[in-house]
């Protein structure tokens, strides 16, 4: 799982642990998914300034 850091347009920031992030079909929200494809968080696109991958735990373990 990776750790994403989301910055919102109101200045708030939030970490989300997920295997990947994708947009839904109409592009109105981000979906954060775990390793089994289950949704762990929904975030409306209109409120997001940035999504930054801060730590990829799986890649770190492989590289060690």
C-alpha cells in the first residue's frame, strides 16, 4: 500500500493509505483503492488541489 497526501482547496490536508488512486468514469471524484480493489476513500475532484504520493511501502520493501 502507498500513502497519498491530499491537499484541499480550503487548506486542509489529509493522508490516505491505498494501493492506487483513479478517477471515476465521469471524472467527478477520485477513488482510493486497496490491494483487493475495494474503495477505501472517495474524494470530490472539485475540492482537490493536489494528490502526492509520499511513501510507497511495497516499492520500499522490494528495494531493501
